[in-house]
C-alpha cells in the first residue's frame, strides 16, 4: 500500500475507533491495551527467534507478518486506551505510572517513537526482509519499547 493510502487508512481507523474507545470503561481500556502490547510482544518474540537468536529458521514471510502486526498495534490509536483512572495510582490492575499523565509531551514522544520504529520495521521487512536490516530495526523498536517502560511502567 502506498504511504498516502496507509496514512488515509490510519486516519480513518482512528476516526472510527475513537468514539468506540470513548465508551470503554476503565477496566476495559486497561485490558485492551495490555492485550495489544502482549500481542505486539509475541510478534517481537517471533522476529527475535528468527533474526536475532537464530532459534527458528529465518522466514521472510513470517517476519513480514510479525512486523505488520507490530506496526498495526503501534499505529492503532492506543492513546485512547489511556483514559483517566487507568494509571496505577487509581487502579491496581496496571503498572502505568502516574507520571504518564503528568508528562503528556513525554508520553506523546515515546508513543510516536514506537509508531515510527514499528512502521520502519514493517517497511524493512516489506523491502526484501534482509536479516541484518531486520535485526538493526528490531533493535530500534526494542529501544522505543524500553523508553516507554523506563519512563512510565512500574517494575
């Protein structure tokens, strides 16, 4: 899909999803975002096993499918799942630090970093799936995850 088509689809999905997410209660927001990150992490594990650890035979199609999944999560409008009351200061079912809500610019910065890194991983995978290039961009996605965990996730 061309870039303009991708961004048009992204904007449309955000416009459609936002009213639905606004109706979700706090517990559902937390469960949904945790599920999304678990799904992304599972796909990160697939790439790691193939492109980093070599535990599984390298398969370009599987790498692309995993990269597509990670990019889909990163660009899905997760921000709407971080509503009031979804931090650990108000809810025991999350590890989201209150600093997330106190530092909205930093939260936005790390979210954008994740989306950009994941989108680039998707592009690298779609352009031939070179193992070294996948490994390098996988590292960048990992750094974007770590940036959020370091700033906003309790241990």
